């Protein structure tokens, strides 16, 4: 029986065609690092970049979630935040950048709604641990485990 060896294959150039970046609405270092990496890839390979942020409705208490004003404020803050990322990526040289907003549990929304709609072949995430709470850390782990696309976690 013949075993494949290093001599038996050639290196083939590989690159992705659609890139999805997930950012945490709390402006932090891990989102910025992941953003820098995703914008760099999108620019170099001239591929579409979707930037998604998820409004975690589970974070709101019952009174807050019943307040349409509060939800509207959070949505408009998130849209402004995403548009800033889009503008920065475009200024940097990425050609086709789209803001994407979801609502609910971040990993579930990204996997069940955003990924099927945007169809990325690479997902880029930041990951950070917060004392007592590791929101994106836990989200990143779930997406890395469940996604069909390749996942890169930037620290």
C-alpha cells in the first residue's frame, strides 16, 4: 500500500471568496484586531466583506425589552457602529463591504440567519475573555465548532 508523502503533492494557491467578520458591539481590542485582519484580506483578495453585529436581546431585562424607545436606540447605536466599520474598511481599500445586523443570541443568529444569507466561505472573529463574562469568547467557540465555513479567531 502506497502512503502519500510530501513529494507527492504540489502546493496550490488557496484563497477565500466571501468573508464574514463578526464584531462585538462593545468597542474592544479583539474586535479591532479581527477587523484589521478581515479588512486586510478583503482588500488584498478584492472579495466581499460582510460585517455583522448582533443585538443581544437576552441582555435586556423585561422592562427594557418592552420599551420600543430603548430597542430603537440600541438598534441605531449598532447601525452607527457598523457603518463606522464599513467606512473604515472602504477607506482602507476594501471594495464591497456590507453591514449586517441580527437580533437574538449571537452564535445562533450568525449560524442560522446571517451565514445562510451572506454565504461566506471564511468567518473571522475576535475573541476575548472578560472577568465573569466571556461573551464573544463563548460565541467564537460555538461558531468555530458549528460553522460549515472556515473560521479564523483573531486574538
